[in-house]
């Protein structure tokens, strides 16, 4: 895959295959969680939301043992229209690749037959945007200069991550620019419309997450 193909790709599968073996399990699992979070409107039972929140904590290493993940797995069993099991898969690559495929199919099947292919392609395109949010541009690895990481910047970034307050990302971009950040790709991503999810490459860069 070339850089131009990466930036234009509208299907998650070749992008994930390209990333295989190069990225962290955390990032892959958070991408799977991001795909699930897009479909919470199709999962009306609050136990699905709870299971997804556990999956996000598992990805971030905030669950110390398997018991909480297993409990979340069990509580969702038998729920109609639940898709969070993919985010809870222990194999990060399977969670990302197979989860994305399953979730796109779930969107497709919600539509009338004549609109299913269009809906499927649209969801795949949205998943590709999520991949670029989580992994950035692998052809242009980014680093954060220590001087950018002021107390204000770190406090803003920490709050945004903890609260999933992605509407505050443009404020973070302004704070970074005031601190001397001159990376247009980073600032533009933070100021962009998204979609943004946990694992966002620019937010992770500030927080020192990988």
C-alpha cells in the first residue's frame, strides 16, 4: 500500500492488513470499540453499552484480570442486536478486522434490500476514517516535542480522553499551537470534524499513549 492509497482507501480490510504486526494491540482494540460505538443506536439494551465500556478499559490496560472481561462477555450473551462481543475478543487483530466486517454487515442488514449495498459501502468508508483517526498516517510517523506538553495542554488532553469530550479537541489544538506546535497534520486533525474515537493518534501523541 502506498501513502496515496492509504489516504484514499474506503475499506478497512486492506488498511488493517497493511498495519498488521506494526501497531499495538491497544490501538487495534480501540478501533474495534470505535466501530461498536458507532452502532450503539442499534443496541438498545444498556448492557451492551456496559460491555463496550469494559472493552475500552481492557484495551487501555485498566482491567487487571480476566474476570471483568468475562463478566461483560457473559452479560451480553443472548441480548438481541448485540455486537460488542467483537470488541471483547482477546485477539486484537481479530477484534479489529472481523469486528469491522461484522459491524458493517449489521448496518447493511438494517436496510431494505435495494439500499443494503450502499449502506454497507458507506459504513466501510466510515470505518476507514476511524482507522485514519486511530493510526494517523503510517507513512509519516509523528512525535511530540516536549515543549508542546505544557500543563494546560496535558490537563486538556487528559480531560478529553477521560470524558470522550472530542468536541474540545479544537481547544486542544489552539493550546498546542500556543505552545509552539507547528505540525499542520496534527493541528488539522484535532480541528477536523472527525470522526474521533478513543485511540485518536493526535490525542494519544500528547498523552504519550501507543
